[in-house]
C-alpha cells in the first residue's frame, strides 16, 4: 500500500496497530506509532484505544497507563480496554483502581466494565468489593448477560462463598455449559468434591471441561482409582481426551504405582496423537518414575525439547525413588549447567536421593549451597530430609543436634525421621526422647501411639506397650495394618498381614512353606526383632512368615509364569526380614521382584536389591 503511494488513514492505522497487539511485537508497535506521529494521520479516540490496547498486550503497561492518564477525553471503550487488559495480565488491584476512577470521573460502567470488575475481585479474593460489584449489576439490570453471571459465580467461589454462588446459579434463567462448569470448578477449588460430583451428575449435557474438572478433582482428593474409572467412563461417552485430561490420568497412575496402567496411558497419548507439551511430558516422566520404570522415565525426559525446573525435578525424583543418588546428582548438576534456576522442590528430591544412597557429604553440601548460593530458605521438609540423611547413616547425635538447632519449630515428621533412624540403629533412649516430642505435637494420631508402642516393644518394655495400647483402645484409635497388593491379569489382590481370608490361601500357605524351606537351606535366619509382640519365638516366626509382602510374593509366584516379574505395592515400610527374604526369593526362583513401600522402590534381582541394603 505504501509502495503504491496510497496514504493510510486512521482506520488503516487502527488495523495495523491491532495487528501489532495480536503479534505481541512491541518493537514493531513502537515503529508504527513513530510513523503515526510523522504521517499527519488524525488521531481520534478509536486510534488512542488501539494504541493503549497494543501497549498493554505487548507488556508495556507503564506506557499504556501514561497514555491513559494523559488522555483528556476518556470514553467508555478506553476504560474497558484498560480494565480488561489489567485483568488479563492478573493485575486485579490496578483494574479496580481504574474502576474507582471511572465511577468518580468517567462514563457510566456497562456490562463489559462490570465483567472485568468482577473478574478482578475474583483474582484478589476480595469478597467485599465483589459483592458491591454484584449489587451494582443488579441495580442497573446488567445480570442478563450469561458471561457476567458466570463471572459472579466464579468470584464467589474464589472468595469461598459457595452459598452465594449457588444462589446466582439457581436464579439464572439460562444456564450455559460455562455456568455449570464454573460452579463445579468452584466446588472443586474449595475442596467440596461431593457437591461437585452431585452437580456434575445433574448436568443436562457435559463437555471436555466438565470431565477434566471432575477427573482432576478426584486426583486432588486422592481418589485415584475413581479418577481412572471416570476417565474410562468418559471414553465410553465418546469424549476425546486432551493433554489436560492425560496430566490428571498420569498423576493418578503415578500415585497408584500401577506400571501396566502407566504403560497403557503412555500408549494412549501416542495413539491418540495428544499434544505432549512440557506439562504433560513432565507428568509422564513423573508417572514412570513413581511406578519404578526409571528407564522409560529418563527416555521420555531425554526426548523433551524444553525442560523447566519441574521436568528436571521429575527426572531427579525418579532416580531418588530407586536409590540411584549418583545419577540424581548428575541430573541436578546438568540442570544447573543449562541455566535452570532450582527451587525448593527440586532440592527435596536431591536431598532425598542423597539420603537413600548414603551420600552424606554431598547432601550436607547441597543443603549448604541451597541457602548460601541459591538463596532458598530451607523449609521444614528440607530439614526432615537432612535428619533422614544423617539418621540413616547412623549419625544420630548430629541428627538430634540439627533438630534442636532448627530455626523453625520441628514438626512430628522431622521427629519421626529421627525415631525411625534410632530404631534402625537400636538407640532406644534417643528414640523414646524423640517419640515423646512427637506425642506432644500430635498425641491424637494413631500413628504416634503405634510408634510409641513399637519403641517400647523394641526395648522389651511390655508393661508400657500394654499401657499405650489400652489408651489407644479407650480413644478408639486403631493401628493401620500392613497391607500389600499384587496385580495379576488386571485384577488387584490385596493381602493383610496374618489374614488368611484369600480364596487361594491353602495354595499360598503351601507356597510359603516351600519358600521358607528353600530360603532356610540358603542360610536365612528369621529376624524376630521385627515382631513386636510378647510371644514365644515359634509364634514370632509364624507371624513373621505371614507378613503381607510375603503373602503377595507367594501369590505372585503361584499366579505368574516362570521368569515373569512380580510387582508389589505396600502401604508401610518394608521390614528387614521381608527384605532379606525377597533377595533370596529373587535368586532362588529367578524372578525380578519390585516392591514399592511407603518410602521408596526396592528392585530385587539375582539376590541383590537396588537399595544396596541401605534404606
């Protein structure tokens, strides 16, 4: 156009400046504005609006605000432009300040104005201002636009006022899909999954957003099996999953530790050609890591084009979960070389990796550089990792010194790490001291009472054991039984310690007898210290043989073909006797046995464990 000698007018320049805004190209926008100043094109209010909008969308909010302030004849469109751009950039406070000025000196707000004002109140969680905006909308009869009502619902739920949101929803003459989804998302945000589920089932029709919100809510609440089942229901309804869906599904698989399901999930993503962006790729890396398949986790990680600190954290965590501290440290150092700034979460994984691998000096060094070099203040979780690191290494005095010298009050988790270390290294005196501190912090938790009972039992103080258990009974507290599950042909079989209710228990008992004979011939001597009951040694040996992971392994040997791996998920920490038995079974029966306990993965192969007996 310019080459042909045709001069632009104000309409042309509005189009060009709007194009710069859509491109987000500030340099080009500046050059266009410079040309505008020389061209002689008449600047009208529409052109001013376009220029202000362009600067806001290109990230030059200070210039946009200066132009706005300098403008003498501010019209409704200009106010709405600045308001909506502030909201879009998450600057709710600045947006509300524009609204206040508008109410005092500008034109009367319309429904577009109030949509931005309500959204700004939601961003700030400002219930008082949001309610005033709602009142203004009602007085001026602006609520007829569904977008405004939907924004009000969102605002009230973000302010934790569900009852107000429900009233607005119920009074809406026309409820769009966005209306239903907004209220469901609000329930989920406030942790009211039951109400979200009820509303979801009331929906006349659903869309992808509805399903994603509910699947994500179930994962958020720890209802992982339900989340997977809802995903399968979504498939049956013919709703095509997207990357948001698969992030939730991958997270559910990760927490379930179900490797077969994890592999199916990854194949599904590939088969359906779902956009595997950085967030989904990170979720898949984390999924495989938590399911014990570190090879697939690292393979996926290496394929990622872009990696943020969360992606690196997932890869480092995968190595930490199997006790490969050296590889975890390599990854962390590579992350630093690539200029990725570490955060507190990645340091948790690095310190955990050092703890699980006995890398005390390295762990101490990283804890130090965390504060001094990276300016990250250690939180309670980091101190817990350090106590675990020192405790596992038998440095109990150093661990206690760290706990008592913490700049923040140690919680029951930190003291619990010290107790666990004391039990491992047979320091009953320090264990009792730490346990008493836990009791002061969380005396009503059943786990604390069980911990005290176990410490007394380890020390042979059976009178104290009886006293603690009597208190538990009086308070209605119950010990969580040890349970292990193994999946055979898509069916999960759960075993509880000393429970003989499984329909194939006769066959399992025969297999246990065979296992005991063969491991005894291989030199195994049962570690009776793992039975914390005042009974004779013969009874202790029998109870030990009925630990849940042994039942699961025996059933796995019975139910799978020779050479096939056996994968067990346990809810508690694996005891030392079961650990020794699993090593022997792996070499005697020629099986890979993978046990995921509540702390880490143990991969048993040819008589050895991936943890190198350090756990």
